[in-house]
C-alpha cells in the first residue's frame, strides 16, 4: 500500500521565517546601524576639532618665533598686551600677546627678562572644547647685560 502525502506539505526542518522574526531582526540591525552612525559623527567632530587645535598651535608657534627672531630691544617685546586676528588655512584666530617684565626684587638686581604669553583662540564654530585657547609661554632675556648674561 501506498501512502499519499499532499504536495504542499513541507518536510520536517524546512520552515521559513515568520513575520515576527523578521521584524525583530530588522529592529536589532537598525539599532546596530544607528550606534555605528553616531560613532561616525562623533569621530568626525573629534577629527575636525583636533585639526582646529593643531592649526591654533601652529599659529601660536609662528607668533612666538616672530618675537624670538627680533632683538631684545625690539618694539615687539614692549611690555603690554596686544590683540589681533590672524587667518590661517581660511580660519580666523584671535591672538593675544602678553609681554611682562620678570624681576626678582628679593635679590635687588634688575633682571632683564621678559615673559611672553601667546594665547590663540579659534573663532570658528564647533564643539566647545575646540574653541578653548592654545597658550604658549616663553621667557626671553637680553644677551648684552643683566644677570642673565649669556657668555659665548
């Protein structure tokens, strides 16, 4: 005797996905994709911010080297504060230059020493941490006289 099985009956273990299983899988994949996209945006902002800080540091170093290249009696080393705007790589930066006399009244000598502080602040938008200033501080003395005389 022959047993007759209908043609539309599937063999055991050959089931398809249900609509609920597909919906759950799509939700899981969507959550993973959103997490990856938010990481991408975060890394992009940090790369731009890092580039902005590197350019601000380059501007600060350039300003400091300009001051170092002049003599101690040059007008760029006059005591005081100057503020200017510098454009580098199509970005604007506020540069604040502070020159102050450093003296030590305790030993009674008039040291010819100046403290130079360069503060560069990016003016462009972006995350708050990219708009914090880059600060370089340097000391400059005269070669001619004073207690910081350099002998050659």
